[in-house]
C-alpha cells in the first residue's frame, strides 16, 4: 500500500486556500518545535460563520495537506463547528495519515483554534478556556 493516500497527495500538490487574508478577523500561528514546521491560519468571520479561510504552512507535505483539508472542512461552516474540528477528522478526510505523521494534522486543528481564540480575544467574546487554552501548540508531537 502506498504510504500516502491519493487525497493527501492531491492536497499536497494542489493545496486549497493558500495565502493570506490581510484584514482577517482572526489569525492563528502554531509551530512544532521538534520538526520546525509552522502553520498560520487566517479567518474572515461574518454572522458567526467562517466566510473565508486561508493558510500558510512552512512544513512537510502532510502538514500542507492537513491545512488544506482543514480549510475545506471549515469554510462556510458556523464558528461553533470549526471549534469542534479535530485532527482525527482532518486525517480521516484525507483517507488517513501514517501514524508518525498524525502530529501534522494536530497542527491544523490547533492553528484553527488559535485563530478562533484570536478572534474571540480581539472582540472581547467570552469562550471556554479549556477548549481554547493559552498554550495552543503541538506539545506532544513526536517526530521520527
Ligand atoms: Fe512536523 Fe509534519 S508537521 S513533520
């Protein structure tokens, strides 16, 4: 079996929603200290919906594919749904990632959460700090 699914290869070669939103309502940047990958998510939010989302990822193919898929999964969706996006859902939507690459999907989940946290903070909106902790980032990542 191929190491990477066709979907991973597709999103790696043709990533969706790459770029920057200059007047973003929320920006989230997370990094993994072990592999050095960095991911930034930009959100445009209107009427509690993710009107637009873009990302920049400096990292491995799985991180690029994960961020691309994550943007597809939340674009046009309510903020409440974007908050619940898990790295497992991202990996499943990609038809799986090798076990040692699962941490790349964690970066995508956390970058979105960091961007939502930024949006809430900027607008003085209350949120659950156990869902959006201050130390968002990929702490448990093991990189082979
Ligand atoms: Fe670190 Fe993919 S995010 S190797």
